[in-house]
């Protein structure tokens, strides 16, 4: 279970990074470099989508194993759709558990 938990921490960080990269692509690259935008959008979107689904599945799996209450589980799930949310979750909820 420990290695699966470390994987969850890594997935949380990668999901947050991919979310910020996707926003950066939409806000800064799209208006100025339309050709690069089209080639970057699909792989970045696909990577973020896979990381997002993996994050949700692992969060639900760990909510049962670690017996998180409903409030904690919802906070962890909602953080995946807020920019910088997974970084906060990794620092506050996942760091204390070793």
C-alpha cells in the first residue's frame, strides 16, 4: 500500500502540473502561435485527462482505505478541478501520511 500511496502523491503533483500547462497553453500560446497550439493541444489534453481520471480513482480508493470522512474526500476530489488545488492537497493531506 505504501508504494501505491507514493504513486498517488506523484499523480497528484503531475495532475496539477498538467492542469497548469494546459491553462498556459490556452492563455499564452493560443493567441500568438496558432500552429504550435494545434499540435500541443491534443497530447497535453490527453495526458491531463488520463492523470485526472487516475487521480480521481486513486482518491476514491484511498478514501476507503484510509477511512477519510465525506468532507475530506470531497475536498480532495474538488481540488482536482481548481488550479493549484492538487498542490495544496499534497501538502496538507498527503504529506503527513508517510
